[in-house]
C-alpha cells in the first residue's frame, strides 16, 4: 500500500476492522522486500489510522529480510505489535523478547502457528513471553508442511479444525487471544461466512480479512445473535438476584445455572461490546 496513494489509506482508516497488519512477508515477492519496507515506514509516518491496532508482519526469524524488517519496525512509533510468521519453538520467542528489550521497544507479539513444529509446541510458544498477545492460526502453511492435498483454497477439514482447536487451546491456556487465519476465495461469500462462523463458535477472538469486502461478514459472524445475547444477559441478572437475596442455588426459567454458565454469559456480553 504505497504512501503516495492516500485513498487506500483513507479506506484503511475508515474500515470497521480492529487491527491493520502491514505485511512484509507472503504478500511481497522476494525482489520487492526492500521497497515494501520503505513504503510501510513512509505510510506509518504519514497516516495515523486512529482507533486501530497497527501491526507489522515481518519475515520469519532467520530469514534474509528479518533483521532489516525488525529495525524498520522498531523505528515506527505508530506500530503497536509485531506479527511473527512460522514460529516453530519457544526459543524463537525468547530471542525476540531479548531483542525488543535491548531496543527499549517491548512491542506486543502476535505469533503465527503454521507449521508442524509450531503446532506441536504451541502451548510452550504461547507461554514463552509476557509480550505474547495472541496466536494466529496459519492453515495454508500448516497444510504445506504436513504434505496435505489442497484443492484450490480448500484445506481438508480434519487438518483445519485440528490445527485451529490446538492453536485455540494453547492460546487460552496461556491467557492469550486466538485468531483464525484467512479465507482466500474472494468470490465465495457463503464459504467466508461458514469459515468465520465456525471460528466464532469454537471461541476464537477474530479472523483475518485479506480484502475490505470480507470485513463486514467477519464482524457479523463474530457478533452474538440477539437471542443469544438476551439469554446471556438474563443469566447474569439471575446471578445478580441470587447474590442479592443470599441464595446458593440459581435458576432461570426452570433451569439450574452453574458457574460455567455464568462464565459463558460473561463472554457473550463481552464479545457483543
């Protein structure tokens, strides 16, 4: 997104996405890495992107572009976090923590789980540093490392769901956010909705959008249905009444409610906000 094309940046500032990721990795061919990095720095100097979390996806640790990417990212005062692709071990995360500490710039880390090694060590990776804010599931790179057959944009459901759930569990165990990866068929609106709703039902905090037209459908999929939200609010009110009246048992419409139900209701209300 060149800095001399302001209409694209205006759209980015106005779009209803919570986070903007400046990608220096897979969306940039090898010969254009330096130019993309310079454009990113210029864009973050010129545009504010108010109300957005601004992240920079650098190239993988140990890759030829990694050092230059990190140096540029550390110089961008508008950047809030780094998205690190292809994280395969907790040692990589600890090395990043040391690097950022020495630079005096403790940016949040959003780590992509998209390899067999990354998935195997996802729990350790999530807990490796307090800088880790989220795990992001990378389905296509995972499928490639497993040698799976991918038909167009279709990854076998067994691999997708298995990888996403393991990433989600690892993130939650460490108290981190979990984000589903992209749906790449820009012409399949129904497929995008199914993918986003699945991630939301499983408990993910969000999903990547790779085109502005995908944002509305993803946001809608992660927004609780009115009936679900009403039920959650009713559960919380029932608990409040029980506490105020000193009752040990809580019921709602003849159903016994427990602590797990209360936590579910709190999660639904928080997501709606």
